């Protein structure tokens, strides 16, 4: 799964990413992995929507705010 996240970061770096859709679930882990190998600072991400998907699951949609990078 790590390569999928890093590929998304590469699309972001090239300005080819319009939206991130992240599905998260509640569970207990001893450690975690970052979504991206670095912080995504510019252009900024804007939370567009949050939807509950059953008990303990949520889908977050972020739009890439390309206006902020101009």
C-alpha cells in the first residue's frame, strides 16, 4: 500500500491531483504509516466532505485548492 500513497504524492507534486478520497476505520495499532512521505503544503488541501460508512468507518474527500498555489 505504501507505493499507492507515494504515487499520489507524485501526482500532487506534478499538479495532476484534483481530489484525495481517504477511507479510514477505527482500530488499535501499535504504529502507523504516513499517508504521504512528506507534508503537502502548497497547494493546500480543502476538506470537501465527510461521510460515515457504517460503524467505525468514514470517508474524507479533500479537494486540491490550486488557487492557493497561484
